[in-house]
C-alpha cells in the first residue's frame, strides 16, 4: 500500500493498491476496449450492406453478393472476437481482483498486528470485520465485474458518435448535442461540490439505522417480554424516520436532474427524425440517404443503455472509493512504536511510576504508582469505571501512557519489543475468543510448538480435559459454526488452558469468573491455582472472596489509588474497601424470601 502523501483517488488508487496486479488490470481494460470495437463492428457491417442493397434496389442483378458475404463474414468473426476478448478481459479482471484483494487483506492483516491493542477495544470488531470482508469484497466486485463494463460503456458511445460523423455530420451534430445536454444535466448533479457531504451524510444515516436494527434484533427478547412495540424502541424508530426523511428530501432535490437525463437519452429519436426528414426531403438521392437515416435510428437508440450503465457504474465507483477510504483509514492509523534498541526484562516485577492516562480527552488514570513484586498477586478492586481494566491494559501496552512510566523487570515497556512483551504476558479476559478451529489448535494458540501431550496436560490443569473427551471428536472437535458450541464456562476453561500452555511469567486476569455458574466457577478457580503458580499476577475482581489472600489489594477510585494493602489491613482502615466488603458480604447472604398470606 502506498504512503498517504502519494495517494491518488478513483481508478488510479486501484492501480496503486493493485501492486503487480495492476498490469493484469490494464490488460483487462485493453482487452475490454478491443471487445467493444468488435461489438461495434456489426453496426458497420449493417450499414455497408444496407448501402449496397439501397444502391442496387432498382437493378437486383447488379447486387454484389461477394461484397455482402464479406461483411457477413466480418460480422461473424466480430461476434466470435467479441466473445473471446470479453472472456479474456473478464478472466484477467477477476485475477487482478483476487490479487488486489490479497494485497489489501495482507496489508490490513500486517497493519492490525502493529496497532496498539487499544485500537481493538475502541473499535468494534464488527466494524473491522466489515472493512476486511464487506468493503474489500465490494472492491473485488467492482474490479472483477465492472471494469470491463465501465470500459465498454465509455468506449461504445465514443465509437458511435465518431462513426456517425463519417456517415452524416449534420445528424451526428444533433446526437452529439443531445448527448452533451444529457451529460451536462447529470454532471450538474454529480459534480456539485455539495454532493459529497450529502453522500457522506446518507451513508452515515444508513449506518446508524443498520446499527439500530442489529441492536433491536439482538434485544428482541427483552422487547417481546415487556410487550413493547418498535415505536417504543426510540432509537430505532428515530433512525428509520431520519433515513426516510433524508432519502425523500434527496429524491425531491435531485429527481429533476435525473429525470431530465433519462428523458433526453430515451427520446433522442424525437430530435433525429425531424432533422433526418428535412435532409431527406432535400436530398437528391433517396436511395443513397435512406440507409443513413435507418442507421442513425439504430445507432441513436444504442446510446441509451451504455449511458445508463455508465451512470450506474459511476455510483458504484463512488461506493468503491468509500470502501478504499475505509481501508486507508486503518492503514493510516499510527502504529505502536518499537524500541530502537530492545531490552530484556530482568524479572517479572511490575511497577507503575506516576502514570497518567487520558482516553479521548477524558482522564482515566491520574498519577498512579505501585509495585507488583515478582511471583505475587495484586488485586484491583473498586467501582465500575474507576480505571481497573485500564491499569491491566496499560501493563500489556494496549495504549501508550501520557505521563510517567510502566516498568517490567527494571525495563520500561517502551524499551521492550512488542513481541517480547507479549511473550511475557498472558491476558485472560471476561469473554475469550475461540477461533473456528479444533479445540486442540485453540489451546495450542498459547504455544505453537507444544506437543499434543503438552496440550492435554494444559487441558487437565484447566479442568477441561474431561468434557473435551466427551465430545464426538475429542480434541479434534471444531469450535463454532459447523462444529460444536461450548458454554461460557467451557470456553473460559479452554482459554485458561491456552494461558497455562503459554506459561508466561505475568498473568493479567480481568474478572475471568464473571459469567461462570457455580459449578464452572469452582473448576475455573481450581484452574487458576495451576495458572498462577510462581507467576506475577494482576487480577481484576468483583467477587471479593476470590482475592482475600492476595499479597496486595489496590482500591482504584476515579483513576487514583484510594487505598492499598492486604485484605486484613484494608478492613482495619474501615475505609472504602471495608465498605465494599461489607456490601459484598451482605449480598452473598441475601436470599429470596416469600411469605404466603392466607386469604379468607
């Protein structure tokens, strides 16, 4: 992919993106041009034959049959050539499209692994998937199928008008004038500098409506349970109305230009016939002029569909440009900076030194300092939105901090290569991603060089070996669509097996038991004992009973460390942690109590 400063637009941008495939694209355009010439040749043959027949109409025996057969053969070979050339053009455009898709997706894949991990928490995975799948596929559709079409739609009218001037320049001027008026009418709309903001707004409103529809469908159970209609789903209702209103306004605004363009092209005969009749009446030879009139009636009608196709493909080009723009938007993102002289951590001790971090102008952490000693457990607790998860994410360098320093093993994480940093850290999230692959390969993601026995031992440590064996294909069972679907607790244990197999010296746990049922929770907690042995652990917990034995507990509140100490020490302070523990203890002892009231 090219640098932003050298970036072009439209078809030229496609050639930039294409890389070596641009020559296939250029060859496809040349072949499409030749196929268009071949497709136009029968019109010439028809005119030649009509002229011959008109000249010899009064004396049939003087008709040059060889001349007619010659043009008939030319027409036959033109059709054959057209088919061969168009087939070759389409084949090359498809090959070029696949090459371009490969280049784009590989560029995106290489770029994504260089972006800060925070990019993926900020941007929905569905958005990234849409760019890599739908938007890139739209580019493929345009290149593979529409490049030959747009070439033909552009070349064919030029050939028509050019040949018309060789037949009868006066009628050709009429056609050219109508043609120019139609193009001018459409250009007035498409070339309007206010058009781009209109298109951008249309796409934005449509995107908002689509997002609301997805949200509504996902929440349909809640809507049905509470017997609510779509009108009660205010956001969806508003977005649909906004889309309807905007679409109607745009249609009313630009309908006259489109209607004028359509009427001019479809009624071109109304302009040709009066002029043709006038010339015919004043012509000294009807027999010589009639083929010209007939030919203009044929060629004039042939202008309509290529021009409509050109206009339609023009809109496709705009959508294609938007797709490339979304791809470029990711390509232009600032990459995480690698150190010039990478250093190796001396141990797994984590230290925050006066760390401050703001996310989109909002301060999340303010002057945080603490030390998580090697082979100890540090628990992060506090209210939602206090900054606990941000502390863990910054440790893994999801983002670069604004002020201060984060040190692992006496080395700033900015001086540790990203690959090395990732080798030192395992992150177990609340929701863990399992790939569409076998369970064995999902676990082996933690260590690609691990043997099958290592995978099994990790699964046993994560308390998931037993349920894996109960599956139809055991460790070879596919996960996801086309395979098996695992429960949340089972997925969590597979993720823990992956982390155990990776055997990193630092473990970051983000409320890993949040969605587990009691049975799975006990098994997950048993897995933790295997995972955290001899490791530096930072755990985010809402279930305070799981972290009472932590070496230190940090109570995070409004981006600052409000309290720090062991469980017993913090209880003695009777502060915020003690209040949280009291509330937590009450919630654990709470039961649903009902009283039966007998009515007489």
